[in-house]
C-alpha cells in the first residue's frame, strides 16, 4: 500500500484493473515519491498489443478514482520473477528508483 494525498492506494486493486485491458499482458504498480501528494503511483506494463500511456490513463480514469490512477506509466519487456514465479516487487521498485535517481520516501 502507498498513500497518495492522504488516501490509501492498494497496488493490487490498480493492477487488477490494468490487467482487464486487452492490450496489457502484465502490470506492476507501486508508490513513488511525489512532492505534492507524498506518493503517487507508477505502473510498469508489459504490452500484449500496441497501446499508449494516455490510453491506459483514460481507461483507468473510467474504472478507478482519480487518485488511484498511476501518474507514471512505463513500458517494459518483461516483469522479473523469482524462482516461485512471484513478482519480486522490492527489487523491481528499487531498480526503478535507481534508474530514475529517485530517493526513498
């Protein structure tokens, strides 16, 4: 869970909505630091077919409260998983933060 503007956001809820979109094969959502809101959502998405980040945001706005819609959407080739097939969220988020040169909250 992350807190955006005082509201609790559960990444699994946002991921569930994202995965209902026909153009999305896999999705991982987590909170990243935001100057105004404390944290905002970032989504890492593996495409099943061509789609833009604007299309994904518009889709999310139809299905979710505005504060739950990821502020940042990034497309990746694969979602790294551990030996059990489970997504390694901590490693994925840490790698993302390092690439973006973002400090932890």
